[in-house]
C-alpha cells in the first residue's frame, strides 16, 4: 500500500490529497517532452518565444482535452507516446488510487490536460465564479450524500506548479457538502451551467486552497470536490498534467458507461434515458428502483438534470 493512514484520513476529510514523488524526475521530463511535442510540435519555451516574437506558430488547444483528437495531436489515452501512456502502469500510483477509492478500481478516462500561460483562457472572469464538480464527466447521476457513485480524478504534475502558475483551487471538505450545496444553489438561483454562480453565496464552504505541487506529485480528488480554475499570474509558464479518472468496480457499469456519452453520444442518450423505463435504465447500470441512491435530495437534483424524466417510480 502506498498511502499512510494519515494520508488516507486526509483524503477522506478534505476530498483531495497531493502525494509527492509518485513518479521520478526522469519519467516526468520524458512525459513533458512528449506532451510538448503533441501540443506545440517543439519544446514549450521555444513555442512561447516564437509566439512572443510574432512568428507564425500554431496555437495550442485550450486546455480541455477529453476530446480525442486536436489539430495538433491526440490527447485522449492512449496518445501513442510511451512516456505518457506508461504512467498508468506505476504500481504505487495504482495502489494510492485504489486506497482513495476504497475498492478495486476501474478505468473511466485518461487524457492530457494542458493550460498554456501565454494563450490560456480557461478560467472564469472573476475569482468567485466557475466553482464546480467534475463528476458529470463520467457519471450522469447527480451527487448524493451517501457518495455511492462518486469516483476519483487525478492529475499527475509533469513539472512543478507554483502559486503564479495557475494551480487548481480546491475547497477542502466540499465533497461531503456538494449535494447539499447544489440543492441550495438550485433553490436560490445560484446554479448555472454546472457551476455555482457566486461562491460568496455558498457560505457553508471553506476557503479555496491552491493545489501547488512539485514535479512527480499526483493530486487525487473526489469527483464531488468543488473546485475552480484560476488565471495564470505568470503567463510565461504552462501547466501540463497527465490525468486519469477511475471509479470503483462495484459501480463501473454506470459510471464508466456514462463516459462515451460525452463524445457525441450524450446528445442521443440523455433524451433516450429521460423517456425510457426504469427497467431499461437499469440495463445500462443506472441504479434500479429501491436503490439507496434515491433520497429526497438526489431526486430533487435528478429533476434538475433530467427535467422531463418521470421520477415517481424512484420515490422511496
Ligand atoms: O485548470 C484548472 O485549474 C481546473 C480546470 C477544471 O476544473 C476543469 O477543467 O474541469
Ligand atoms: Fe473541473
């Protein structure tokens, strides 16, 4: 096992954990070099300096890379570069993942996540905006207080990320609060586009913390953890993560099956799921009638996510 009891307690309490030195400097340098090639076709500093000199350099895709292919290269796992794809084989890393999940793991999704300081726009205009959970990337069930369908996301730091390099802002303990916070946000008009409109109105939440870490670290965080992106204060740097999401094997039928819905299928599947029967939904791993997932609160949140679904059969 790679996490100490104290680290595991910290993950359970805070909903996230930064584990240093899971990967060696040499592994990270090779992975970063491969990632730079995919996004810029050259080392990042060279691309940055050419951009600054006004040369015609190709632009790099803006961060969000759960899509398979960009004009530059493939960002969805496997990307075809062993220095990146082999990161998933690290046994200490997989042990830590399963300890956070509390169960054997099942793959959901892995991809490269780049934010490039000189061109980055992947943050909200104001610091109190943009707070959200990543849960719906791989699971189309809203958060529940019992945590049954939550899973774990992870970013591996291919280089040091310091305060001015746009570390993700995470809210300690918010994974325990997400269902209640969203329920209240919907009730008070403070939810929009999957995010809380104004963090200042969610007074029950703790203050956000920057997830700075050194090269070779991994940030594990619950899919229920409320977090946000912030702008780069230093626009000369980039932030390059190799990311992996995994769920518990005991609910992977639904949690990972939700993932392909992202890639064009979601538009078809969401309306179908809205109208089909509870029995058919269960064929796809959706919790059946009588399942402990259903509470007054999750049914309220489901009504927000699927406004036209008949939820009567699920009422406890
Ligand atoms: O880039 C970050 O710091 C966070 C981005 C994020 O939360 C997301 O893409 O879901
Ligand atoms: Fe996010």
